[in-house]
C-alpha cells in the first residue's frame, strides 16, 4: 500500500492534518506537523512528502526499503517493526532521533546511513 492510497481513501484522514495544505498528492510537498502512518500495511514510501516539519512515524508496516524517504525530517523518524534489510534511502537530515528497532535480523550494515 502507498501513502497516497491511505490518504485518498478518506477513512484515515484523522491521522493527517490535511487541512494544513489540502493536498492529496504529497510527492515533493512539505508537511507541517506529525505524519503518523503506523500499522497501515505500507509497502513503499514513494509518493510521500519530501519534507516533514514534525515527527515521521511509519512503524509497524511492511516496508523492506526506505527508498522514497523524505529528504528532511525535523522531528523523530520511526521505522521500527518493519521488514527492512538495509537502511539505504534514509535521510541524513533528521532533527531528533532515528529508530529502526525490531526489523529484519539481516541488517548488517550502516553503509550510507550518514556521510
């Protein structure tokens, strides 16, 4: 499932402050406030906002990759309890903490995590 599919479904609108910008296609957009999309069966981050001015919580999904991750996150970035095999695609521009606990046991490298 994609981020925009959840947002466009209408039933999950309470998770997002859509009144801030009224957008339904979030690619290359800025998000002000917490972006909470936990436990929603996400399989990709493609099509999501490019900048988050708040927390980005996407724990408990089916993500195997962080490709499509926002370029900037001003709060915490929580990708715990997914199926990640590596951390490729994570932004180096995180304002608070990064949590990736309880993912695939095969994560063996932090290559390209921060340069």
